[in-house]
C-alpha cells in the first residue's frame, strides 16, 4: 500500500521544490532590480552635482579684487530662507493700480523673481526659462500658485510691465493665466525693502548704463517666507514642482508627489533637489519585502487550492490508506 502513495509524495516534493525555486528566482530578480535602481540613482546624482548653476559672479581663487569690475563686487543672491518679506510694501501693478505685495499671498505659494523689463540679456532669459518651466508643470498659475515679478528699476512704468506680461502670457498659453501673473513696478524705497529682505543684491553700472545683477527665482510660502532659491537661468520642472509642493505645506499636489518629495532633499549650495539615498533605500526595502510576501501568499493559496481538488484515483487511494495502516490483531 505504501507504493501507491509514493507518486503523491513525489509530486508534493516536486511542488515544494518548484515553489522554493520560484521564490528564489523572484528574490534574485528583485535584488538585481534594486541594485540597478541604486546604480541609476548614483549616476543621476553625479550628473546633477557636476552641473551646479552659478548664482551670480564668483571670484576665482587668487583673483585680485581690483581686477574685478566694481559693480560685480556688489552683486549676489543671499539665501534668506524662512525670513519674512515686507508684505506691506506698496507697488504699482501692470494696470497702474496701487497694490500691496501681501495681497498676492495668503493661500498659495508664490514664484517670485526680480527683473527689470528693459533688460537686454539676463532678465529676458530668466523670464523665458521660468515661463517655459511653468508651462510644462501640471500645476496652474492662478489656481495652484501665483507668479509675481518685481521690477528693480524705479524708472520703468506700468505700460512696460503690461507689455512684458502680454509677452510672457503668450508663451505660457494657459486659459485664465492672466489672473495668476503679476508684473509690478515701484519706487526705490519699496524695491530696496523687498530685494534686501530677499537677499537680492544688484548695482547700476554707469559704464554700460545697465544693471549688474544675479539670476534666479524664489519660491515663497503663502505667508511670505522664502522657502527655496533656484539659481541660474534654467530651472528644472522637477525642482520647481518640488519647491512649490514644499512651500505649499501639502496644500497642492498628490500623494505620489509627497512620496517623491520624501525621496529628495533641497541642497542650498546648488539650489537644486537631489535624491536622498537612505530614504530611497528604505522605500526600496519595504517594496521588496511586500513583493516577496505577496508572492509567497499567492503561491501558498495556489498550493492549497490544488491539493483540495484531489483526482478520483487519488481520493480512493486516500480512503484506503487508513485501513492499511491499522495494526493487525
């Protein structure tokens, strides 16, 4: 009678071996994927760190101070993170109305930039790059955030501000964007109050009849505190989106955005976001454990369902088995 059960035991043994082999294969694949992801992450971080943008003029080591043009010695972009801006400062908007800076704050984060509208070079590049980046985001100006441009040339007029706004809205090409973009002009004291609070240092170059200034944009919290500085004349959509999410304190974005933001951290030295390796490893580890646990549960349930449906020939053998095992009188 024991010979009749030998095939069944062999089948179960083979199924267990197959189950263990499958689990080992899945574990190996998961480990390989995690290693590949980490290698890809390291490559991206290396690429990011080698492309650090400049926040303005930097004196090279060993350079003589007298060899640097006087205006360039005074410009810079100091990060006054979490320091309140003077929201009571008054400006004139593109329609010629007297406005208070604080009226653009309160419920949404603000993208803030300092420019002058007749700038022949850098300011136009900053505006065009910022508009292009905002144009590819799923977030909308006016709905999810506000855009405020402060003109630091007190001689410019609301008409020039209106012309620059029309130009940028033509590039942005989103319905209802007019209410979310604000181009301001103001007096010298108002301009100095806001630029000083934000750490934006500029100077007039009498020789070229132009302003010397750094480049970059600020992402400001709804209550008027700079949360992130993004330097240079190019702003990655990922960096701008993450900065807006952080500045909004969870008021905009999705759960997926929050998870991605958990894996990245802001580097004040570069003005960019980079992957946080330890957090990424934790999430990858949890995902691996869940994947293996799910696979084991599925395989165990499949094993139980296959053993519950016993073939007829095997059922008769099972019913006869206890009788053969009874001790003889």
